[in-house]
C-alpha cells in the first residue's frame, strides 16, 4: 500500500501548480485526488454534496466506494465553485444521454472523472468535452482475452507482438486511450470499442489520434498520456487546441 505522501506524486510533474483562480483557456487542468478509506472518513465530505449525492453515497456498500464518490464530488464542487464564485453546494449537475455528468447552466466548463483503487483524477477544460481514464496496471486482468473482445485487429496485432511487461504496458496504454475517447464523446459503452482505433504516438509526450468511422466529429479528438507513477497509466482525450500546451497538473484544493 502506498503512503499518503507518495500518493501525491502519482501524476509526476517537476512542479505541481496550485489550482488557478480561474480555469485557463486552451489548456486542460488535471487534479489528482487520493482515496484511502483507512485514513479518511467519507462523512467529512457529505456536507459539500447535494441531497441526491448524499443519498447516492449512502447506497454504496463499501467504505472505499463511499469515499470515492463523496470526495470526488466534493473536490469537483469546491474547484468549480471557486471558479464561478458560487457556493459549492449550489452547483447542479445533470447527466448526458449515456450518463456523463455535466454542469447545469455553465456549459463552458467541462470536466471528466476517473478512478482506480486509491486514486482519482479530475480533468477540466473550457468550451469542449474531454475524457480521462486512469488504470492500475497491476489489476487482475486476462489481457489477451479482453484484448480480443475490445481491441481492433490492428491493435491486437501490435499487442501480440509484445511479451510480458511490455504487452501489459501496451494493453493499458491502448485501453486508457480508448476509454478516454469513449468518455470524451460521452457515449461510454454504447460505442463498440472495436469500432474505435487508438493510434498511439511514437513518443508518449506527443499526441495520439483515433479512427472511428461511425462517429461524426471523432477526428477532432486527440490523446495525451499523463506521466504517472508505476503501476498507474492515465490518458486524457481532448481536441488538439486544448493539447497544444501540456495539461496543467495541480494539487487538490
Ligand atoms: C461508465 C464509463 C464511462 C466508465 O466507467 P469506468 O471505467 O468504470 O470508470 P471511471 O472511473 O473511468 O469513470 C467513472 C466516471 O465517469 C463519469 N461518467 C459516467 N458515465 C459517463 C459517460 N457516459 N461518459 C463519460 N463519463 C462518464 C462519471 O463521473 C463516473 O464517476 P462517478 O460515477 O463517480 O461520477 C463506461 O465507459 C464504462 O462502463 N466502461 C467500462 C470499461 C470498458 O469496457 N472499456 C472499454 C475500453 S477499451
């Protein structure tokens, strides 16, 4: 189990910036949230949430799920509330046709959340939908079997050229890229992952692209891998104009 101080480093940046008083234009902001139900009580976040969110927290069976949902929503509310200069408890969220949450009334602020055991990442951008996905590569996964079900033929060819750790790393790079695209479009699994091809960049600091013939506007989306501490892999998906500067990685509020 990682200690609290190590968790802060999950998104490796030379220097983490403090959260800006306004969401920058033309850049994505990503915040890391550590989630440890052994050291933090989910109840401390309840007062920041709406009644519906509080009800949802109580419906989760496991403490870890209660903390994940309550803390992510509380951090989300605090950050957006600060930008809009509004009480965080007054913010209202709505859901897209396939469940993607968005802010009611303030359509220029977009966000997306992803979590894996112990960690969450929250991505924010102005004026355009974005998607983010983080995975723990140590997760117990039958890589070959899953790849045959969700990867395209080309992705599978690339994957099966690799062995051992390299195969696993590539699997999660492709997985998080595809998932970030599914989340940016808001379509989730209503889009067949085998109809989306993630074309990874030659260098992880460059942008990847996507091929998805069945979705108008899909060519707008690009991906960038976030530099994570092992064993995590995270990918952000956004239009190219939001990726011309590297994502701003911030401390949690
Ligand atoms: C729901 C889904 C969008 C992501 O789920 P996930 O991978 O289990 O979870 P993540 O932690 O990355 O994301 C969950 C968050 O995404 C957001 N979300 C929910 N529905 C969404 C949608 N349709 N689009 C974008 N974001 C969505 C929510 O904020 C949610 O967190 P919350 O419920 O705490 O608010 C969906 O894509 C899914 O079920 N994926 C399953 C994985 C899979 O098979 N992927 C194939 C990849 S090749």
